[in-house]
């Protein structure tokens, strides 16, 4: 499987996170005129996905699994906080 479109851009940016080419803006958006498109706010999602992406082999499959792992971590944290409260 080879990612195309937005998924390809996301994989490119996630693979560049924490390297000398670290992304500083989010994905390009359909905001404004075509010659000067806007960007979605911030690259935080690239930084959050990068560890799981690298641990799972830096492949398109890893990019599909990494958000699920991140969601499981968030749910686990929420449950742990609820139990503690």
C-alpha cells in the first residue's frame, strides 16, 4: 500500500519530525487563494505520531496503527485519572 494525497503528506511530515527538517506548520489546507494556501494549525499531530510510527517500522501500515496506539494511551490515561479521582 502506498499512501496518496493527504496521507502521503502526513507520512512525509511524520517521518521528518525530530530531524533537522522538522515541520514547523501543519498540513496545507484549502484556506485562501490557491497560490497562497493556508495551513492547519501547528504540527503537534506529527510530533505525537512520530514515536509510534518509528517503533512500528516507519511504514504506511505504521502510520495507520500509530493513531490507534495514541488513542489507547489517551483512554488509559483518562481511566487512570478517573480511578485516582
